C-alpha cells in the first residue's frame, strides 16, 4: 500500500494526525525513561537501546506517510516493535514499571487506531503475554498481575474508540458531500431549465411565429416572404448555437475552477476561434459561488459572441477585478459600435437577437448591474458589477418567479 492508497482510507487525515501525536508522546516517554534509569542500572547498552527506540519513534513521526501504509499492510512490523520494547523493559529496566511501561501502552493505542478491535485484541494479548514474561522474576501483587496488564486493554480500547469516531465522522462527511452533490445537481437542472427558457425557448418561439406568418407573406408580398425566410434561417442558426452552448456547458470543466482561473482559458479559446486579439486581466483569487459563476460566464460568452458576429473588432480587452464589496467584469472592444436605445433593442429582439436582452436578464438574476456603453464607430463597453455581499435578493426572487 502506497501513501496514495492511504489517502483513500476512511478518515485518513485524522488517523495520520493522531498517529503522529502518539509517536511524539512515545518519543517524550522514551526520553523520560532514559532520564530515570537508576544510576546503578545505567549501562551503555541500556542508554543506546532506549535512545534507538526513541529515534525510531521520531523517524515514524517524520516519515509517517511511508510508515503508516507499511504498518497497515504488515502488522508483523508492530510485533517486531513490541518484541524490541519488551526486551528493553526486561533487560534495561529489569521488568520495571516506570515510564517505559507507558511507552509500551502507547503501542496498544496505536494498534487500536490502525487495526480496529480484532487486530488490537490480538496484539494486546501478545503484549500481556510478554509483560508476564518480563515480570517473571519480580514480586507479584494485584497491581502487577492484574492492574498493569489491564492498561494494554484500556489503551487498545482508546485507540479503537478514536478510530470509530474518525470513521463515523468520515461517514457523515461522505453523506454531507453526497447531499451537496445532489443539491448541486438539482440546482444545475434548474439553471439549465432557466437557460432554455431565457434563450433557446425564446428563439424557437420567434421562429415559430415567423414561420406561421410566412405563408401569408408568400401570397401577399413575395419580397417580404424572402426577407422573413432569411430571418427564420438566421434565427434557426442562433437556436442551434444556443443548443450547442447548453450542451457544451454540461461538459465545461473550466467552470469548476475559480472564476479568475477559468476566465483566461475561456477567453483564450474564443480568441483562437474568432481570430481576434484579446487582452485578459484577471485579479488573482476573484471568485463567485458556482450558480453565479455560471451566469457571469454566460454573460461573457454572449458578449464575446456579439463581438464576433456584429462588431468587426480587431481587439478586445477583458478584465476581472474585485473591491469595495463588488466583483467587476468589463468587456471592451474597438469595433463599429451601435446606438444603444430602446428602438434598437426592439429591432434586435424582433430579428431574433436576444443576446443583450438575455445579458440584462442574467444580470438581474445575479442582483448585478449591467451597463452597455456604445456609439457608432466608437466600440462597445459592457460592464457587469456583482455585489459580493448578496446583491439584491428581492430582485433575484422576483426574476426567478417569472
């Protein structure tokens, strides 16, 4: 088992943190045991052995990413650690019950944490057996014969209790994530339904109305019928594009990234397809909740599509910034521009061009302010200001009920 496999274990982060803490405690206990070795029993061998045990524990603290998978895969390594520890207890401390005994109890907690109760019970039984071997030549009492070995079972219980708490938390986290995914999927379905209602459905209604009137124009005014047929073909092309956009959004991985990261990729892809020079300035760390991010990206795409189809621009500047409780998106082109007034908007809507209207509706759902500044021959500037403090919820609610 590799360290990557470890990351897939239940509550692996909590287990790893607890493992490191327990090994740090073992290091401290080993150091304390070394200090309290009686002078008449202190030998070079006992000092080296206890120091080595302490360094092994510290090595486990530092290299836990590699050691924990080994221990999980090969419990025999824990048995080796236990045998060495009891050799120290027997020969360096003469079966003593001082601080080094606590060192061995830490091992019980560790095995409970790593192996659950069945594995912990097996290894604690081995510890109890070795403990009795270590005190074989010592005086027996209730404390030494019953009380002290019970600490191994208590330690194992503590370790398994930690593991159960961690696993329960992991199960709750998984349930919460699944609920969040389900909620996000429901929100995405609702968003796509709004997209279809606001863009594709309107375009198709326009096509249907024009097609219904077409036979009358064929009889009464063939020239007008020709114009209407051209408009229907253009509207059908727009409907096809909108349908493709909706399908592509289902596969759009860029939208899963923060807005400041997704923006350059989206604009760069558009610039390559449109053959227009684009400058992108995105302030690092700027982002919005996923539903709002979808709306902002849709407005950006619509603005760029308008540039491609109508502006004859040579360059476009796109900027994203944040400040004063707002996120600001600006799209500026050097194209031919247009007169922005109610009459022009009505003419565009009548011709099946709902782009600017759709951008205003999306901005209203965001509780944002969208301004379009343009003059013939002077290019166009589209500015979207989104309040990060929640915008105007009443406006959002009103728009969503339409």
